């Protein structure tokens, strides 16, 4: 039987579509591992270094809060929350529009809490009359926004915050398709060069198996996912956006169009049995052999070469 090898999210990142927005977490949220070995400084200057580091950290935290607000001003984001519907948020320099898929709209002024973990919406510019608050995380380097409870938002490219209401009005289809057909169900599709199997969950994670014929490798990983009215984005464990697709749904077909290559992958639902035997099913999707082929003595499929030298 030919050797099969499974790779982690790090390997998939090298194979997946490269997206320009990459970097590290904002300063106020970054964690630094303690130095070891040669990285340890001499003891006599340790106290001085620590004091300088603390001062720089405090300055960076304040600057980062301002950077976050500056980066979000003039952007509109959209996201599907499998548990509570969907919503879109438009950020102005001070004002904000929060529009839900059910038609409700909250307008007011916005700020983030000192620790950067909460988005606050108030009816007054002085921020004394709160009308809504929610968990918040934004990475300025990677342009990743997470709101509510593990809802990863998609930047829809609009500049006017009023566009949030128009986007929210289109989210009904996304919510219905997710809750009725995508949630916790495996879907798969592909051609001779590209194949994938995936399942989306309410906790914002996506279990994905991915095959790239150029490398002959099947990858198994968990992504975070974000979905707007027409786009779905997958983020790796470091919050790097690694795949962007435009999506359309017609009947029982879920078509993904790669933003970079413009390749179309028509996906259909898989039975639990089909999804369970991932390497065989990916071979079928990639056209390596016909459905229903017999396994070899070791339970694998000789026709499907995913060996790695």
C-alpha cells in the first residue's frame, strides 16, 4: 500500500491561498514566552530591562487601543452566528451601526474597553448611556475581527457604515443555508487538482480535510470560519486568514469560488460513511478512481497516490 501522510494546520498554510493580511497579535493582547538559553540576559541588568519593558508595554497598550479604533473606522463587517442569526457592523470614527438579520438596527457611538475585550455602544457621544455591549477581539496586523461569542467577521469592503443595514438584509439566505444544511454536516467537492471535505460548527470552528494534487498531500486541520452574505473565510489557529471563497447556494449544491485563482469547487453533502473514509472520498472527489472501489488488504487504495518522499 502506498504511504499516506497527514499534515497539520501549519503545512496547510503553506499550501493554501496566500492572503496579504498577516502578522502578530496587537500589543495589548500579545503574549511573550519567557526567554531561555542564550536569550536570558545577565542578572545585574534584569531589573532595569524589566522596568523599561513595562513602560514600553504600557505605552504600546494605549497606542494599540487607538490603532484599533483608527483601523476599524470606515469599515463594514458581516458575520453569521449559528446560534443567534447574523449581523453586520459598520464603524465610523465615532458612530456605529449594528444591524441584525432580523431587521433590528442599533445606531450610536462606540468605544472599546480599556482591556480591549469589549465593544461598547452608547446612545451618547460621552459614552454614558450604554445600549449594547459584546465580547470583542481585533487583530490590527491580520485584520481579523471577532465579535459576540466566537463569531468571526468578514470585511465586506464597504466604507460607509450605513452599508451594514443593506448587508444585514441579505444575510437571511446565509443564516438559513447554514442552520438547515451546513451546520455539523460534512460537505465535499473538487476536481483532479483540488479537493476538500469540511464541516462548520456553531463554535466558529471548521473541521477540514484538503487535497492538493501538486503536492500529493492530504491535510487534516481545524480552522476558524467567518461567513458573510457572499463570502466565507477560513483562519488558521494563529488567526491568519488562509482561504477566501465567494459562495453561492443552489438546491443541494454549495459552490465555492477561490478569490485568488477563481477556481470553482461545487460541493455536495456527504453521508457519514463517505466522510468517515476521508482519504478514499478525497480520491473520488479528485477523480483518482471511481466511487465504490475496493480497498486493498491494508484498507487503503492503491489507485490514490498521496505518498510523500
